[in-house]
């Protein structure tokens, strides 16, 4: 086990973690399995040590490369939106980032496939989640706009970066009956959309306003 897993975050960590769960519940995250996943995944191990004491505040935090670990509420909301009413055996995530959302999904599903365009984040997360004991995740360094067709179709697809339009390649990799959540819009104003694939086509609904980093094409 790596030193990181033993990193202390002070006497208040249990209380601050409980407070976060209460806050999420109050904000409408009522799915017990989602709350339990948030309780179990140690968010302080997904940020730089200097920020660990703020890891259980309901805020996004920088993870380097101009990227952020998503706000816990947004991770919980996206997970709950995907999860309700769907059997999720295999989930595709676009934008691994810190791997926090990946870990939450991996506690709730059989298999998670995650794609990240920034090589150093991809490598760092692969090591981090392996050290934390996750064995049901596949990692790809690549452009998530392409999806990951070798393992398609997916029960669910989650994108953690915003585009102006829903990428066709991702829609094509969704199972009939499957769900996709993603932020759609420009740099400032975005809507979280829920898309469900039916035998006739795609149904779409707005979930709420969100603020994500942009989905960029190509890998670096
Ligand atoms: N949910 C993540 C946050 C992800 S931030 C967490 O909690 O840590 C969004 C991530 O999407 C960034 O790491 C960014 O590099 C990545 N990204 C942006 N465009 C992408 C693309 N086309 N393919 C794959 N990853 C992309």
C-alpha cells in the first residue's frame, strides 16, 4: 500500500464527511446507494496534499493541467441521474480527471471504462485507483469524443466536460434503454442533459445548470 492511503486529514474528517453527506441529502441526493458510495470513497486522496483539508467541502478543486475535481454535489447528481431505474453493468466515462467520479461509478457498477485526453492524469489515476483496490476499471488515454467502441454498447455514458453538441459517436455507443448524462453549452453556461436511448430514438431532458471545463478534441 502506498504512503498516500495513510495520509491523515485531521480529527474533524469524520464529522466533515458526515456534514457533506447531510448537505447532499438536503440538496436532493436521496439515493442511498449513491450516498453510500460518496461515504466510502476518500476524496482527500484525489487531490493534492495541500488541499486535502478542503476535500469534504462541496466545491470543485484544482488538480493541475487547468482541470478540476468535480464538486461532490455534481458527481452525486450525475451518478444519481444515471443510476435511477437502470441496470448499469458497463459504464463509459469521458474525462477521467482525478478519478474521483470513476471511483464512485466503480463502487456501483460491474465495470467502468474511462477515457482521459491528458496522459499524465491518465497515468496518475490508473496508479491511484489500483492502489485503492479498484480492479473493475479500464483506462484509456485518448479522445473521449470517439468513445471507446471496442467495448460498446454501454448501459450508461457520463461525460465530465462540456460540448456545444451531443457527440454522435457517443450516442451510437449507448445501448437501447441506456442513459447518458453530459453538460451541453459554452464556457460559462451549460445544462446537464439526460438522454435515454429508446427503440425509436433518443429522449432528452434538462436536469439543471452546471459549470464544467470544456471537452477538447485530441489527446496530449
Ligand atoms: N469528474 C472528474 C473531473 C473531470 S474534469 C473528477 O471528479 O475528477 C474533466 C476532464 O475531462 C479533464 O481531466 C479533461 O482533461 C478531460 N477531457 C476534456 N476533453 C476530453 C476528451 N475529448 N476526451 C477525454 N477527456 C477529456
